[in-house]
């Protein structure tokens, strides 16, 4: 309905106008942007037939996504809690819009549970709980205990990431395109990238 | 007498060091981008593997590639810190197709320059040639350091990088031009 992606309306490199001698063609048409919103508990995805008979999944409302923890090599489905930063437009943060490249806060429980199962260490637990002692609800076989001891050697994680576990929120960057694939997937920020975005979020709060 | 000589030598030394410092500073400015809103990194390179995170002050992994056709990869591409997705050595562009040579006439844009290519056009009626030229906008990687007008540049064709840029600088040959660069006719 009017959005076209042609280059005939643009000027030349020299600045001269290009004569318009054709009408807009169907293969040049564009569609309205998805503006996927973060709405807790809701998932609204529309299927759109595109050129060639293929389908795009336009997510209109999302609340969950599959997020990968790169250094550990795993991915877990988790709830998206809040939109925190967008490098292109602050408006998108205010309206809680999910796009590719947006930084969101994600519920940390699936990752905490996975880590506890693998390394037998509770991330984000405060010192008070530690004094009470770990609840040994399940019996562990000898081979499992041996495995855990082996794994304990390299159970170190990024300090900044560990801090985030105490708030039950992890910073995540969305890498899928919700308006094209219908999903909001991403990766947990670590290392220098995490420092960079934490600084940006702090700046914004001021 | 001896004291004056020593002082003059010191001055020359001072100027040399100052020029070096200014060149390095210009180089750094040339390589760093202004305050970015998104974290700059090379796509596809994972910087946060457990080994790298454990190192704490590591330089990180850097991706670079050869462009082929005998062009040398500049040292700055391998050792530098800049992130340029349109750089032929450290970015996601492949050089294929035509290789052009031109003379730089403008370096005012960020990471892209305009080169001038001169040629002769034959007019059959008069059995003679006329001078013609074309200006080509070319993307230049921060690996090459500050380029000045008059330098000769070899560039390779790649996929469209912007509305008008389809070429990428592969080699810079420093050159001095007397007079206005835009009025020179240099055939390659």
C-alpha cells in the first residue's frame, strides 16, 4: 500500500533526478514494520505469504525466547522481562519493542537450574543461604559425584555474569529478527560486550 | 659553537619525534570511530570462550583474510583494533571482478574516498582522442592509515557496499602532486 523499495525515486550520484518512466512494481513492494512488542505471557505471531510462495512469521507480541550461553555452549528457553537498551532508537526501549540487536533482561532461572545440575553450585545464592548448607534432597551416585568433581575444575564464569545471577536477571542481546522469523532468540552478553552495554544502561539511567 | 650545534640537533630530533607523534595520533583518529551506540565487533568471531575470558586482559581473537591476486595484507589489518565490516581484509566482503587504478581526489568522507580515473576516448571522424574522466567512490579500510589527495590507489570490485560504492581499496601508493589534483590527467 505504498511502501516500495525501488531506487528509481532516488537521485543519481551526480545529484541529478532520475526520470520516472515506470509504475511501482509488485516485486519492489515493502510491508509495514512488525514492531514486535514485549507483552508478558502473550505470543501473537501472524503467518504471511511472501514472494515465491514462502512464508514469513510476523511476531506481533512475544514474551519468551531461546537464549544461548556462548561460553558454556548451551541454550535455554527463558522469559523476557524487560527491554533495556536499543542502539538505534530510544523510543523503541520506551515502547518495549523487540527487534534484532535490542538488549533485554531475561529471567535467569533456567540457566541457574542448568548450572546447579551440571556443577552442583547455586549461582546467585547469597552468603546467608550458604551457611544453612545445601539441601541434599537427591542422592548422588558415586560416578556422578566423581563427574562433578571433574567438572568443578572449570566451572568458572565471568564475574559480571555471576553478579547478574543475584538479581535473577541476565542481559541478553536479541539476534533473531522477530518480524521475519517470529522468534526472539539471542545470546547472553559476556566479556567486553557485557561491560559495554552495562555502561550504556547506566548512562541512560542517569 | 658546540652548544649551538647541539641545540640545533636537539631541535631536529624534537621535530622528528613530534611529527612521529602527530602521525600516530592521526593514525589513531583514522582508525577509531566516534562514540558508537552498539558494541563494535567482528561478526562470527566468538570472543567469550572460557579460555579467552580466563585470560582477562587478552587481545581477543581477530579474523583476517587474504584477498588474493597477490595483494599483501597490511600489518594494521592483522594487529589493529578497528572493526570494519566492509574492509576486504577483516570484514565480510570478497574482492572479485575488475581491478582499477586511480588517483585520490577527496578524502573527506569517513572510510571512503573518491578517486579519479582518466581515459582517452577516440573520435573516429578526426582520428584523434579526447580526455575524459570518471570519479569513483571507493571504500578504504582503516588498515591503510590516513591517505592524502594525490596518492595512487589500486582498488578491487566487490558487491555493492552502499548506494554508490562498489570498490574497495587494496593498495595505496603514496604520491606527491603539484597543483590541483582535480586538474591532473594521469593515465594508468
